[in-house]
């Protein structure tokens, strides 16, 4: 059985039973994981912000996991609603980026590029 071509021109990426093998952009078009990575990196460079996932206090990744960046510094502090807050810094595309994760019940991290060159 032939695999269907996605909007990006590739077939679905390797995946497991709980993932799809593709991502969907804002227009509803399906892209393989490698093309999703290229779209995400371009958006980070353009918008200077993104949402990533704080994996293990040492790395931050995208949802798929094919973008994995080493954290340079991390700091845990108190937050009035989430109880904990993690601030961390990493280098991407020649700049220092700052990320924040609120609480211990999530991995979602709001990240933005700082003015500091790496």
C-alpha cells in the first residue's frame, strides 16, 4: 500500500500508535516532521519567540523532539499561583534565549530571544 504524500511533498514520518507522523500548519496543511522542524526554526528566527518543552532541566525541545537544545543555566524560584517557576537560558541561532515554565505539572515553556549575542 502506497503512502499518501503530504502537503510538503513527503510521506508521513515514522511514528508510534499515539502520534500522527505529521504536523498540521495554520492553514490545515500536513507536513512531515522534518518539514515541521524547518517551519518551526524559521518561525523562531522571524518571531523571536516560541513555545518549547522543558524536558529534564537540561534540555528544551519542540513537541516532536527533533529540535533539542542544551540549557546553559536554569533557576528555580517561587511562583504565587503555580508554586514553582523555572527560568532558563539557552543559545539558539547565535543569540541567548530565555524560557519560563510555571509549575511542576507541565513541560510547556514560553521562550523568547534576548538582545544578547552568544
